[in-house]
C-alpha cells in the first residue's frame, strides 16, 4: 500500500512538472493572447497587467491576508456574503478579492466592502503566479467552485498557504476529463493540498472522493448561491427599478432570464402566442450576455416591434410589449418586476442551466428547461421540499401551455410563487454562517490541527 501511494504521488509530481514546464515554455504565446484579448476589450484597458501578476495596489503592511478567488460574476457574487461575514467577524484580517473577467469587475467593485482589495487574477503561468504570490503573500486562499489551476494550488501549498474550495463542483465533462489516466494523478495531488473542500451536493462530494480528495477535508455548508438576500441595490439603480415597477403595475408581466443564443426564438415565439390572448402583456428578456440583448433589440426594431432597451432608460410607452435588458448585476432585482420567471440556458442540449434561487427569493413562479447541468441539485432540492416550487418544461409548446395556465389562474400562480419562496428560505437559512464556520475551523484558526489529521490519514493509508 505504501509503495502504491508513493508511486501515485510521484506520478502526480511528474505530471505537474510537465504542466509547469509547458506553461513556462508557452508563456510568450499566452502573453500574446492576453494582448489580443485586451485589444478586443476582453481585458481591462488599464489594469490588464494585473493578469501578469503585476500589482496596482499596495499590500497592507500589518495583519494576515485572506485571498478569495472567483473566475467570473456568478462565483464572485456567491463569495461576497462570506467576505462580508469574514470582514465583520475578523476585522484584523486583510481581504484580497480576484476575478478573471471585466464584467465581474464592473459589477463587483461597487458591491465589495470598502476595505477589500480588488485585483484581476494572474494567469496560471509560473512567472505570473509566482510574482502574485510573492507580492501579496496571502496566508490563506479561498477558491470558488472549480478554479483548479495547478500553478496556483501548488505554488500556494509550497509557500505554506492554506487552501479551501467553497461551493466546490466539477461538471460531468470536467469529472471525465480529470478521471483520465494521464490527469488523474495530477488532480489527486492538487486536491490533497486543500484543508477544506465544501461541495455543492452529495453527488459532487462523491466526485471529489473518487478523485482522491482527503475524506476529512470534505464538509457541507450549503450552496452559497442561495445567499442572494445578502446584496444591496445601489441607490441610482433602486430608483430606476422602482419607477419601472410602477410602469408595469397595471400589466401582465413575465420574464425570460439568462437566455443563450437560439433561446430567444423560443421566447419570442411564446410571446407572440401569448399576445393573442393577453394584448397588454410585457415580456422582459434578459440575455446571458449584454451584447446579445443589443442584437435582439436591433432585429426587433427592424421588424417594427415596440421594444425598449434597458441601457437607454426610456419609459415604456403604450404598446410596448418587450423590455430587453442589456446590463449586468441587476437580475435579482429585476425578478421583483415579474411574477413568473423562465430561467434560460436550459432548453438546448449542451447548456447547463443557471441559478434559480434568485427568482425564487423574489417570489417568482419558477420555470426552467431540462438541460440544467450542475444546477440539477438546486432544482432537486427545491422540488423535494415542494413539487410546485420549480416547473420544468421541454420546449416551446410546453412553455407556452404552462405560461398560459399561470396567467389565466391567479390561484395556481400564487401557489407556485409561495412554494418557490418558501423552498428558497428553507435552503438559504444559515448557509453563509455555515461556510464561515468551516473556513474558521479548517483554515483560519490554525493549520496545525489539519496537519496532524493529514499525517494521521497518510499513516493509516500506508498500513
């Protein structure tokens, strides 16, 4: 057994050395790609050098530093409640937040506590990651969801930096990818560096166990994407949402949120059918990407439709029946405008769904397609609490029928709204404090206890 464990670790070390050598050799090409992204507006025009590990702010000279890393907006928003909780409970700890995308930066920079340092995440090249870790010298790293970058994890571990993975998940594709013989030793090595892995579900916990994550590191806290009640709307946005709510108060409204390319054809087809029986209806369409919203707007305008674009802040004139949202970071507040929410990214194979808890928290009747990927645990949990909390439909005809029934029967609509909201509250209770307690016990208090457990586990595994 001891020989097998040692051989497995040697394979992991060897694969990591190959990865590190490849990322070192390919660094010039990766940097060229970064410049290409900057020219296309996909990187920040001024702060893009942060992606190379070059800081734009000073590290606080006193106190330990806790680094939260999230890839994009959804993961970043899930981290904010924990960051705020940490800031309140441990004001002695400096907090650094990193994300990868510009869209996340634009939204999160105004929602983080004033004392949190914000930087763009470094590329996972040896030079960028070593420069970042060498400058910021974090004491702990909290990674959100699935950002398992080898140079980050191994660099942090070798520097004595504690590692935690919150809302941990692997898509089915990623799980198959990491399970391959070549990569399995590497993922096993990476996961062995963590003090805490808090998976989204029992299925995800099994995936991490199969990839040989240390069993004592795996602990449940609940899905942080249920913590949607922790955010505050900025004053300027709050006034506009309130005004929009007044304009819609005498109309029948439904929303299609986070739709992907191609799904707008289903939504617009359903809208046209509903218009025949509900001529005063307003359909709010929120594409996943703002540019997609602008494209739909232009097509509808050319077709003579009365449509309003969110970014233009125009009033809904009589006859307007489509409201297109091309902004970011407002979805959870826009849900309050509609009693019915259809969650996109779920109607075509290959899609993976989106967060349904925001709509449930706002008291919407929640509908979604069947292609929901890692959000299947969320749908399953809510439906187990109340089957009426989430309705799944397979396509245009089923969606059209479901919406027609909800719009025609106020009691049925109210029962689904109530079921969704109550299920959400049951699942969201104490999720942030649970995550904080796990971080405090497994990461912040001391690494000494973890090291003892780790050594004990290694000793037992060698018997």
